[in-house]
């Protein structure tokens, strides 16, 4: 019981942290929160588009963790991981797309 609650709290805290980082990158264009490679390789005119795609990708991953934590808390169902997996794949696709498109 304690282990389950601890796991749910970890999911929630990590989800909130990733969502906040994604929001900062997306809305505040804090590209410096990402790896130095992105700061150097993304041109100034592409910075806004890169930050938007990357930030939304991180927010999706964070939301997937939060929804998964909520489902685990309410139902203790292992199927909650399907929600996280779907959000993770969608977020990862956005991150990879942004990297391929704007890192030149």
C-alpha cells in the first residue's frame, strides 16, 4: 500500500516537473533549458517554432504521467500505463520532429 502511494506520488511529481519544463520552453522560449547543442544549432528565426514543438512534446509526456498517476490512484489498474505510453510516443514524435526540422 505504501509502495503504491509512493509510486503514484513519484509519477505525479515527475509529470508536474516535465510539464513545467515543457511550458517554460514552449511559452517562455527558454531554449537554454535544453541541451547546449540545441542552443547552438537552432537559428534565431527558428527558435520560436522549435521551442513550441519541443515544449508541447514535453507537456504531452508530463500530462501522460499525470493522467497515469490519477488512474492508478483511482483504480490501481495497470492499464493506466497505456495512457502514459500513448502520450510518451506522441511527445517523443514532436521532440524528434523538432530536432530534425530545426537543428541545422
